[in-house]
């Protein structure tokens, strides 16, 4: 978990901190699964054309690889940008 998130919980009782940390972990897991499912669905719809074989055809496989790479690069860039914006945001003290 992000140490900055935990720093914001310092005023809470230890039990409440544990509950909040657990909730944050669950939300992060849920968001990760949503991102993964979105990636799978998007790349499958965009790349898989035929269902004549059990395995992907060469062009389908390369399309899926490109699609996944673009999606992950985009997600990483957006995450980095949010981090930059979060660092520059005024704190509420």
C-alpha cells in the first residue's frame, strides 16, 4: 500500500487503521481486476476475428500483443501523470 495513504490514517485508532488499510487493499485489487478485464475484453474484441481454431492465428496473436502493450503503456503513463499531479496538489492540513 502507498505510504502516503497510511500517513493520512495516523490520527485513527490502530483497529480503524487496519480496517481502512484492508478497505484500501480491496479497492486496489478491485481496480486491478477491472483494468485486467477491460484489457482482455478490448483486445479480444479488436483482434480475434475467427473461431476456426483452438489457438490464435499469427496475426491475431501479434494484434493481441500490440493491443496489450499499448493498453499497459497508456495505463502506466496515466498513473504517472496522476502521481505528478498529486505531488503538486496542495495538501489539506
